[in-house]
C-alpha cells in the first residue's frame, strides 16, 4: 500500500539523512532527535504565517509535501550541526511547497445564480 501521509518521526529521519547525521536504517541520537523536533513546530508555523503552505498535523504530512519540508527542516537545523543556512535552497523549497499546495483548475463551467 502506498503511503499518503508521513509522520513527524519520518520527517526527522529524512532531515537527519540530509544532514548526514545518520545512515539509512540508523536511528537519530536523542540529542539530534530533540534538536530536529524543536524546529518542526516553528517551521510549520512560519510556513503558515508566510502563506506558503498550511500543515494541520505534523504527524500526517501529505506525501507530496514531505521532501521539500524535510529539506527545509534540514536547512533550518544546519547551524546546529555546523553548516550555514542555504538561502537559495530555502527559497527553492518554499517555491516548491507553494506550487504543490496551489489550487488546481477544475475546468468546470462556472454556475451563476441570477437574481
């Protein structure tokens, strides 16, 4: 069965892999897990405040939003692990999230009620 959502734990693991903190199949250390976990809620709130994307539940992240969100989390956590924030990558991931969450055309005829 294909996943339609990803969890907060999966998000932290994907960001940890992006930061080269772990190899596939390994678990994050408790310190690294806590560092990444502390950044998830502020990141999701910032994306909502900037009107980029609204994620209602961090334990039910739509699968299409998962990769750019994990890259944003890794980018935000970078300074805690010795790498600077990459502004260009941040902007690219935000554009991708905005594109993915944009309303799609329905191609239905507009119904009008005349008074």
